[in-house]
C-alpha cells in the first residue's frame, strides 16, 4: 500500500495504535500527553480535518510542562504509534506544514513521551532554521 498523508483513515489507524499504547488499568487524565493527543486525533479522524480550533495555542508548551509518567503507557506500542503518526506528517509537503496541525501536535506529544521534553518534530526544526 502506498504511503499517504492525512486522511480520516490514516488518522483512525494512528489513533488505534495510540489507544493500544495506554497502560492496562491506567485511568485517563487531562494531564496525560497521550490522552490529550488521542482526543485531538480522534476529533480529526471523525471530521477529516487537520486543523481544529479545539487545540489551544499553548498546547506544545503544555505538553512539555506536564510530568512524564512512563507507567501510563507501553513503550513499544507508543513507538509504533509515533511512527504511524510520523508517516502521516512525512507525507505532507513541508510548505503545508503548521506547528498546530493536529498531526504535528500529536507527533510532538508522542515525541515528548519517547524522547523527553526537548523534543521538536523534524518539520518544526526545518522551519525554525
């Protein structure tokens, strides 16, 4: 199957992988990066829209300010979800990139969980240079 950018299907597939990354028995919390990212991607999977006014302007700072609690997620599944979301982002043109696109916001949340609070997506880094 050929790689594709954002679509309802690609968002749903990524959401499904993210959902499997939640640790068993973990209670969802608004202070969990994975929970927040799932909420945003779920909305995009339903609407088919990459942008929503539901994402606050300070969301990336918010992701970085919330404590990283590794007991809330399964690392292997989280990595799979990260790569799924990254493949969506990679298949969008750089000139179409926006830091507040749902895909980039979700990718940043997952990247922070995997790599730490200094994580910045590749496309955000490209545009900053």
